[in-house]
C-alpha cells in the first residue's frame, strides 16, 4: 500500500474507492532551446539545460503508468488530503514523488452506463444578462431494475 498526500481538498466527486490510479512522471534529463518551438522555449531552462516547469504543470509526453487500485480517501486534516492505493505489482511506491501528476480512471467492467435510476430533476439556469435559447438536452440514465 502507498499513501499519496495532496495539499488541500480533493475536489472531485467522481473519485471512488476501486478506481484505477495512474501517474505521469515529470520530464527529466537535458534539453536544448529550439527557437521555432514555443513549448520548448517555455519549458527548457536554457541556462542549465534542464526541463523546468516555468508555467503551469511540468509538461510531459510520457504515457500514463498504472499505479494501483484506490483503497481509501481521507478528507482534509491540517490542510492535507490523502489517498491510499494498493500498488501491488507496480512501481508506484518508487516512482511517485511530489512532482508526479496523479489521475484516475473508472473500471470499465463496472461503469458500463451513465446514471442508474428512474428519477431525475435537473435545474437549468441562464446566468447570462441576455436571453438564450436551448436547442437540446439529453441524458444517459439507465433503468436500474431492467
């Protein structure tokens, strides 16, 4: 098991126990500034020749790596939230650092449809100061007893 800490609350109601946790390693190694590539100019520290997150997140072109199954979500305590991941058979405990980008995915064997049930009461508001016309509205609600 590995515990991953986050500064502040985890503000994603979709995150549930049983979700797959994935991560992307930050870009490392040396680089050189390409004057024709704006991303390289932004991300490459020309003085040191290293990748530096000069704006926003540290961009990476690596493929997401499976880190395990989410086992527990702990709410904010002293400004820190944590998740516990069963990382058996993965390198997550070794790979994940403070710079690692963490994400999650639903188990496609379980979440085959949208919402399940018989009743929905949506509230649709126009917060604009001008009139607006709605063209269409739809849902993916699946009856749960059929």
